[in-house]
C-alpha cells in the first residue's frame, strides 16, 4: 500500500500482517480513508437502502418528495430500482452523480477525438462539443438518466450481468438470505468486465485456512459447488475451489457497516483496512466518512467527495510512529468482565485467541 502515514508489515506467525503507523496520531485524528472495494447489503435492506452510498432510500419517501415538488420539474426524483431483481436501489443523488461521471467521460472522449482529427473536421468537432455541453447543462428526465447509466456506467453494466444470473433463481429463493450469493455474482460480473483491481484486492486477503474448523470449510465448499453448478452454464466463470476460498476470505475479513453497534446494514471489504488486527483495547476505529471535508480552517472551504461509500480510520488513543494500529472486531463492552466468553466468541467467529493486554492476564490465570 502506498501511503506516507501507514504501512503494511509482516509482524509474526500468530498475527501475520498488520497496519503500522509511520507518524504519530492523536485521538480523533483521521489516519486513512479509502472507498470500499466491495460492499453488500443484507437482504432486509436491499429495497430501502441505496446500494452505493447506503443512505436510506425508501420508495414512499421518494414519492412524497415528488408530490411536494410537483410544480418544480427540475426537482423530480431520479431514484432508481432494478425492476428485475428488485435488489438494487440507487438514491436520486447517486443517480445524478453517476450521470455526471458518464457525461464527463463522454466529454473526454469528444476532446480526444478533436485532438486527433485534422483541421478539416474542426467545425464538426465544435458542434459535437456544443451538443455535449448542452447535454451536461440540461437536466435529464428520470427515464433518460436511468437509460444513460444502465447503458454506459460500469456499475450498472456489471449489475445487469449479475441480475440476469440472480433472476434464474425462483423468487422465493431470491427473498432469502442472499448476501453471499449476491457478493459472488457481483465479483464474477465485475471480473467479466475486466475489473482486475477488485480480483487482486480480494486475493490479497488472508484465509487462515488452518485455523478454522473443518465444518466451516465444508460448508463453503458445498455452497460454492452449488453456486458454480447453477450459474457456470450461464457464464459464471469461477471454479469451486476458488469461490470457496473467496467465501473464506470474506467471512474472516469483512467489516460490518455502517460501522457502529446500533444497526448493521451489511458488510464491506477493503484490502488495506482488512489488514488491521484485532485488540480488545483498540487504538483506532472505522467510521463512515463525511462527504464534506474541511480543507481550510480559516476560509472554511470544503470539498465534495463522491457519494460512493468510504471507510475512514480514526485514532481513538494516542498512536506513536512504529506502533501497530488495531481495531476491535467485536463489541468488547458486551463481554465486559467475561474474558472467557469474549475469547470463545473471537475463536468461533474469527479463528484466533486474542493476546492483547486485556486478554493475557485471563490466559495466565487459566494456566
């Protein structure tokens, strides 16, 4: 990972790799911030939560908003829901951002074409530029916006492939607990579209296969076999062993979001942040990144971030340069005073016994 403030290093046999601070941090300091490599909503939230920014996007609220703005045509909701699988929702603001991204790419393509053409085509090129600028300035209707991003944005192009596979299942099966299946289909569809960055990021995550029970491996082997058997004839290009390993990596590396203990909407993977080791006395925590970030304390100027979900690592305790950065995989307070139960929970769910300062005394007492 290229960063001036943190680095990934091999620590020892029991902890493997870890994230190390290269500079000092004070409590509250932002350490790093990255967009999720991939994030998956749990089934109960897929119809009322935006799949991109994870903000609530219930249809009834959007309808009320449209009624409220009935006289103002420019404020029509652009909310998008996949009519086929009904497992992808994009809020109005995310649709606007995706439209802008497509239009910006189109502008770049037009500019490149202008540079490559000879002087005899200058008039035609200027007309193309003017047409493109007019398209950017004129707001699209919901149907136009949806058609544009479905045809030209990679997010919707990948979803179209995954959706076709997913809809081969009976509706009763699609309504069940499908987060791991939807994850596998999204990875396969993005790989099909040559998204090698995601593939490499997932393959870099640790499996720790030897530390987990045979039952877990057998479960994922069986599940992977059923997925491949069902979808391989449709173009799903993964082998059983590879997919089973992918499920193992996901189970033991995924981070629940929105990164609090009140309500978990789903889970996400991010290559660098998944390298952070657990401690029952963590010196950092992952939080939801703000979309507006102050860049100048005197002028209070801000910069708008993409609505794509980002994972931000914040210091909770003082961290010195050279010190390992840790986070808690569990709600430690829920196991206060019960080190045995906490240790058992970590062993069953993550495959290791914690050796942090809070756990070592209890380990010593057992001996």
